[in-house]
C-alpha cells in the first residue's frame, strides 16, 4: 500500500485571516490558485478581535462544518498570522487536516506584543487591550501538529522580522519552513512569491506516517 498521497484540485481549502484583518486578504491568493485549477477555496471570517482563542477556534470549526458537514473529509487549512494558530489547532476539534500552512504566524507568541506594556503610551496601549493580544503575550510554544504542515515567514528587507513577528517565532520545523525576504507582515499577501510558494507546497507529495499503517494492521488482526 502506498505510504503517501497528494492534495487534489478538488480538495477543500480553507483560508483563515489574522488579527485586524479580513477574508479579503486572501483574494489575490484565491485568484492565483483558481487560475491553476484549485476550485474549492473558502475564505472564512470570524470575530478574532473580540474573542478568546478557544472561542475563535470553535467559531471557525463551525463555519467549516457549514460548508463541509462531514468531519472526516480531508481538508487543507491556510492561516494568516493569528489564523495560523487556528490552523495548527483545528485537529483538536476533530478536523481531518491533510495539510496546514501557517503564514507569518506567531506560533510561539510575539515579543512585539509583550513590548506594548513597556514602550507604548497609555492611550495607544489601550488599543491593544484585547483578548487575542493577551493570548499572544502569554502563550507557550506551539507543538507540531499530527498532520503534515508548512510554515512561511516574511522579513523586512533582508531581515528575520516582518514588522510584527520574528522568524524564530513562526517555525515548527526548519525542514518545513520557507522564508521570503523583502516582504512585510501585511504587504507579503500581495507578493507573487508567496502565491508560487503556496502552489508548490500544495503540489508536494504528503508522506503518511508509517505508524499509521502498522496501527491499522494491528487493529485489523485484533478484531479477528
């Protein structure tokens, strides 16, 4: 039995925006992927700016269920910034994730957010007195998900900082990470290099864990 699979052009791909952003952020990427044959593309909006992380996670999961009621259907999730945290945790609600792609996502928290209390004047700091920002300031490092994944970071000029998040805060596995220089946290979503990178990632073969096959055989014989 083959120990790999591919994402097909009909696989449902869900795109999840970040803090202070909108689903329209993904419009250029959607247009690019449609051009190359991907037909089931869904950008999702959710009340990220006013909700606890778990509330946002469940809201997005319910939105996916409205489009694709069967929880065992394989999906791909692409997250922008805070949306990447959603992508990396949807499997905990039973979603069958074939691959997740997190773009400029503070998976291990954000140093910049932690600086707010020390360097910003009070009237500006109050603008960031929102639940998601407290979550980013205090969160621990994300763990690798059980499904296939890839992370992407941007960097202003030739740096490791994209104006909001540092490259080191976005990486789950160096071998499954792509860094795009001369792009910013927001401007990068108009960068053709990002679209090409996403397309290449979607076209890659997904290696299935060997343990999964062994477990299936074990369960098969235990039923005899």
